[in-house]
């Protein structure tokens, strides 16, 4: 590749890093044509613009790029059709800490399967959220909304394959690109002579070039991330509206589906239907009648004792002779 024109494609959020690369390569004699993408789908996809131009492509991939609709739409097609004309360079993404108002670096990883799944889930969530919004919003431009929804569905279905293909390409990190006076860049353009000239001219300028402000704030990045996590935790109760719906619906079926629930419910009304206070009066009445019975018995016992005492007093010898008669009879 001996062309002196290079197409540089990136997410607009990473413009500062791209300008730094362009500035450092300004002595190389190459001219860079910028193709910046955003999260919007109103403009033509970045891939379609790159497919229609003949220059080699320096593809700046970041976390922002992988989450921007204009960058990812038809992105798989771009990698498949212009694979040999693309040099992917992976840089760190940028986010803003809303409280501190400072940029925060986000690592861009897609080597592990778990990293790829993270981006697949991101696009699936975007698509599902749009479908929910469509049900809730009544006054909307259905044609434009459906077009946007279709794009999000295509991206969500191709995100995993896009990252798989990108992982299989000979991509560089930002540090690898800058290393040894951009040697890998000149190998990509097949310009050994240009690299020799560039090394002699750019040695001093590369050493004097200050890093972008974002990298200076690297020590502040970890606490900013922790603040986001701690702030994200209290936001968890927000979905409580959906959780309340799910909690309100199950009770009725769960109770009816429990085996033997009717048997557990029956004893409860029986206990309430047989109040103890009603039996208490019967016991009390029985206790009240008892004294009358005892009084009659006492009289009869007293009379029997009195009459018995008189008989014993009148016939004392009989008690002594009775044993003898019983013995003789035996």
C-alpha cells in the first residue's frame, strides 16, 4: 500500500486521542480523512461511508465505538469485505464522572468470551428497551421509530460475530501503535522508506509530545468508578415497580397450588366456631348445683351414721358371736 491518504474511523467521543495520533504522524506525509460516528442512527452508517472510499483504513476501536450505533451498524460487513485494508487500533474508552465532571477511562477488552458477552448483552438491552418504549409511547413517528428499532436489532444480532472477527485480526493497542516510532503503521502501509524518514524527523517530537489530559487523570479514575458503583447501588430500587408487579401477581396462584392448603385452613374456623366461653357456663352451673347434692348426702350420711351407732350400742354381743357361727358353718 503506497497511498498517502488514510481513512481514520473512530467514535466522536475519542476525538482527542485521534487528534493526538494525527499530530504525531503529521511528519509522515500522510493525509487523514476523518470518519466519526455517534450513538445516533440518523446519519448513514460509518461502515457504508468507509466501503465507498478506496483508502486504507485506520480503525480506532474503543468501548465508545463498540457502543455507538452509527459505528456498529453494518460493521460486520466492513470487516468482512475490507479485512486486508483495515488496521484496527484498540484504545481506552472515555466516560464522564457526573459528580466530578472529569473524564474517566474505560478499558476496552474483547479477548475473553465474557468480554464479548458484555457487549452482546448491551445491544440486546438497547433493543428490548426500545420495544418497551414503543408500547408505552402513543404519539410517535412509527416509521422513523421502526427504522431505528430495526437497526438496533441488526446490531444486536451481529455484535458477537463482529467482535469475533475483530479478535481474529492483527489489531494493535494504542501503545503498540506508538511504539518504535509507529513502525507497525508503516508496515501496514508498506512504506519502509517513509518510516526511515519519519524516524529521523519525529524522534524529538514524539518524545516531547505530552499525553492527553485523560491519561493524566488515571489516578482519579479508580475512585470515580467506585463512586459510580456506589451510586448505582441505591438506584437498584428503581425497578421496584416491576418487582412489585411480579410480587403482587404470584400470591394468588401460589396459595392455591400448595398441596393440602385446604386442610390447613379448615382447622382454623373450627377453633373459632367452638368458643370456650360457651362451655364455661355449664361448668359453672354444675359447680353451683353441687352444693345442693352434697347437702342432701350429708344429711343421709349423718342419719345413717346415727342409726348405725344406735344399733351397735343396742346389740354389742352379736358382733362377737358372728365369727363363731361363720366358722361352724364352714
